[in-house]
């Protein structure tokens, strides 16, 4: 075990393995977890990219305006009311017709259990101006051409719970809050944490994924996993379901018979 630890340290020093679980896996990390999984994920990403490019080509003649801005949380690092208000003031200056915001785990003011003492003692309040703040609730927005979107937002993420936690809106993975939590008529779903198997570094929530399948929103915007930023096309079909079921299996590594 000591030899393995030293070897992993050397590989991290060379940049061949990731230094933290929160970093994007290097190719060697993926191969050591499961060569088959590494191949399947790449094939899925290639097919998803091709489908997205095809959709973009079909709609490239349409004109789009910046009429909706969505912020999926972590406005600040410290999460005090003053820090958050500064960000709200800046967001309000942007030209978008509608602005929608949810909290992230760093935005501690929004969760009474993690709010800073100075904000609690001074009864600090926020001025949201023209920004829609969603905390497990929906808003219906109207746009030009009699278009309407139903948008649901929730801040909850997997993480350690209890009085010692300083991160907002965390829940234990085995007791998720997503059982039929998202309204059926949701067009746009905004969460801070990702669903399982999609841009999540294996840190996403399977409960959120299942509720997504129940609702099938047109768009799901999420954050939290910084180095997995990007976009991914999904189709709510048997191919996607098969891909997710495959990733849910216990993976076998090339050497030890299991992921490392």
C-alpha cells in the first residue's frame, strides 16, 4: 500500500493523475477506474456533441435576444449579506429582461442554519430589485411573441449536514429532497448541484436525476462542480437511460478488478 501511495504521489506530481477529487479526472484516472467506462463516456459525448451541432444548424437562422439571465448559485465566497447585496446590485445593471437566481452552498445568508452571526444579529436584509430569487419555488415569465416559461429553482446539494457545517442547503445523499419536488409543468429547472452522471465528477444526486426523468425539463441549469462546466444534450430516451444505467454499475479497473 505504501508503494501504491508513493506511485500515486509521483503520478500527481507529473500531472498524470488529478491532485484532488474535485479536479477533473486525468485520462489515467479514468482508465484506472474503468477502461470500458472511459470509452463509453467518450462515445456518449461525441454523439451528444453531434446532436447539438445538428440542432444548432437547424436553428441558426433564428434571432436570439438576451432576455433571460440565470444564475445557478455561489454568488460569493463568504456568503455575507453585504457580499451578496453587492452581487445583486451588479446583476441588476445587466440588460436582460428577466433575471433568475438561486443560492449556492457558499451563499450562507440564504440558509438560516448557516447564516453569519453578524447578519443574524443585525437582522440584515437583501434588496433583490428586479431579480427573481427562487428557493424551492417556481416563477412563470413572459417574453415577446406571447412566449412563457415555467422556471423552478432549488439550492439543495449533497454534503455533510449538522451544526458544524458552514455550507448552505446541504443534505445527506441517502435522504435527498427530490421526491416529486419539481412541478410537472417545469420548462427550466435550476439547481445548484448536478444530477448524477451528467457533468458531475460522480458527485451528482441520483434522486435529482430521477426527478428530472419524471418532469423532463427542456433545460436544466446547474453549477457547483466548477471544473465540469459545459453543456450536454440529453434526449430522455432509451439510449440515455441505458447510458445512465451503465454508469450506475460497479466499475472494474484494469489491474485490481475494481475502480481505484
